[in-house]
């Protein structure tokens, strides 16, 4: 019974957050203003499973990328999101969540813009080209920082409400599964 409950919890979070996150990347939005990094921070804590929590933003990114397209440094983005989930706090602490929101935004900025510099011919492959790449990416960093802090805060404040919705949804799913089993074995 506990295993079924844990599975339905994971299915709920995967479907609920996966759909919201994928849509947040597909619908028109300011560049880099999405809840993806916030979900990488919050999902492991919310689900109480670091590996499955890491899977949610990656799956959402992959689904959205199927629609909007892939690019040469996609793997760097996925790996950056995975590293964020791997070190994200597992207990709710507004201080640590704030530190991780800012730190994750900085980490994302550093890794992805380095990948842009390496993978594309937009900038010369010199230290000046690298500095130019980072300098021209500052407006994107601003959006990343603002969205990560905003969505991490929203998720932290709504954590209890999301858990209540999950519990009610899980109960409905479990009741339906048991009724189906009883009906099937008559």
C-alpha cells in the first residue's frame, strides 16, 4: 500500500509539474524567464527523492525541446540542471533556498554561456571573446535570476498547498485502482 502511494505521488508530481514546466517554455515569455531552475531546486525536496526530483525538470525540458528545437549545447543545459538538483537542499529553509536560487542562476549563467562561446562562432575563441560572450549575456542572466528567485519563493510558499492537492489526487487514484482491481477479479 505504501509503495502504491509513493508511486501515485511521483506520478502526480511528474504530470503536474512536467506539464506546467513544459508549457512555461513553449508559451511566449521573456528570454530565460521560466520556472525550470526553481523546479530543479524544489522538486527533490517536494518529492523527497533526489533522483526523481531531478527527472521532472529534465523531462519537461526534453518535451519542450522536442517542440521548440534542440541546439548544440543542450547537453550542457541538462547537466547544469541535474547538478542543481543534486546539491539542492532537502529541507525547507528560506535562507538556503534563497542562496540556492541565486547560486543556481550564477551556475547556469557560467556553464551555459561558456558552452555558447565554445559551440557557436558568434564570438572569437579568445579571452576577449569569452568576456564579450558573458557581457552580452547579462540581460539573460537578469531574467534567469529574477525568475529563479520568484518561482523558488512561490513554490516554497505553496509547498503545503501542493502537498494537499497531491494527497487528495493520490487518494482518488488509489481508490480508483482498488475499485478496478475488485471489479476485474469478480
